[in-house]
């Protein structure tokens, strides 16, 4: 739907941090991006896929059909080498179904107790799915390599950002500005790929 504020797009999340990041990277397309909190009494989607892509597509397809709007869904998480890839697709609920970000970080740091910095390698992974009510779909992925620190540092960002160190900056993701984070983050990379796809196919996509 095109409104006075632009093409209406739903971002399938309640996370204000994700909403802020995605709005920032997708500036210039004339999108009016709304989060799920802008709608009342919406059901939740069970994220039971085996990959970030499966979960992202499931959320985007569900809310696109439910609301009849162009929908973007992000599914992302932290993959830790020393934990065999955990928490992975379970990152948001690592410490339990209703766990807070801080509880998830605390559990992760405990799981890595005693592991030296040289063996604390990790990657942030992200899949972005964009789906229209009439059935076209775009999917992109991004990743960001770093390591897990020994304590929380920084107040920006959300999720595991305060314990994820970016080697090129010598800082945690939570110490970066929004612009710096979008430049190097898994989500920023996936969104820039989405931007390129939208530019390439924009004339053939019916918003």
C-alpha cells in the first residue's frame, strides 16, 4: 500500500533496535516501515525452522498474508565455535523461552568460562526475507566475524552486542555507533544486499 508517507512495509519484529537499524539502512526507497507493535492482537509465529533463512521466510510469509502488506523479517543469531555453533537459531531463547537479553548473555559467558580468548571465536549470522502478499520473495544473508569477550562492555545495540568484540575496532558491537554497526554487522551486510536487489529489480516489483 502506498500512503502519503511512502510504500508501507511491515517489519516482523517487536525489537526496537532492529527496527531502528533496518530503517537506517533502507533509507531512500520511500518505505514507511512499521513494526509489529503498531498492530493490535497479532499472533506470534513459531520459529521452528532449521535455519535462519527458514525462520525468516516463515515470519515474512505469515505476516505478509495476515496483514496484506509487503513484509520484511529478520532472523539472526550468534554462532560460537567453542560451543559447536550454539546458540545459533536458538539465540533469542538460549536461556529459556522468555529469557531477557541479559539472561542469554549471562548463560553464554558461563558456558565459555575458562576458555581463552584465542578459542572464543564467533560469528553473527543474519537472514533477511522480504515477501509481498502476491507472492514474490527476496532473501539475503550476512555474517560478521568476531570473538566473545569476558564481560559486557557498551550500552548501544541489543542482544549479544555487549559481549561480541569486533577485532578491527577493538570494541564490542555495543560500543559502536549505529553507523559503524551497520557498516560491519551481519544485519547491515544482509540489508545492503537487499538494497542492491531492490535497485536491480525495483522496476519489475509491484509495491
